[in-house]
C-alpha cells in the first residue's frame, strides 16, 4: 500500500471527522469531548500530553494517530530531536513491532518539518 502524504491524511481526516461530528449520538459526542479534554492544560501542559499521545499511538501502532499527534507536536514547538527521543521510548516499550510505525513517523515528521520551515 502506498504511503499517504500528510496533505492526504489531513483531507481524509477532515471529511471523516465532519461526518462523525454530524452524529446525534450522545455517547460519541461525549467521547469526543473526553478526548479533547484529555489534551488540555492541566497538571501536565497540553503540549506534553501531545507528546505522550504520540508515544501511545506508536505503541498501539496507529499511523493515523501518529500523524495526528506528530502534527500537534510540531505545531506546539517540539523539535525533531525531542520527538525522536519520545519515539525511542515508544520503540523500547513496544519492541520491534513498532519499527514499521517508526519508519512511518520519520517520513511524516520530515514532511511536517519541511512544511513548517516553509518548504511545503
């Protein structure tokens, strides 16, 4: 399967997200609010929570989640070195099964940082 670019990820996510948010289901609405609240500032800054979300997503092997949290981490100012250090934690915790997702994260991070630096 060819790798989806960050732009393709964003477009597909936007369409799906809009459709899900149209629902009138209370449980779905509550879960989405809970998810949003989990990343808000609290005893831990939201910025740190996004890095934690990236590590958890990597261990859980969800490339869509990895892309989402990478985008948030870059937007919130984490450096390549800091993000790679966090991804190392995911690799150690998750083991070799995380390697394909680490490769995906590396390519996505390249795209996001190039875009941030004005190259895309």
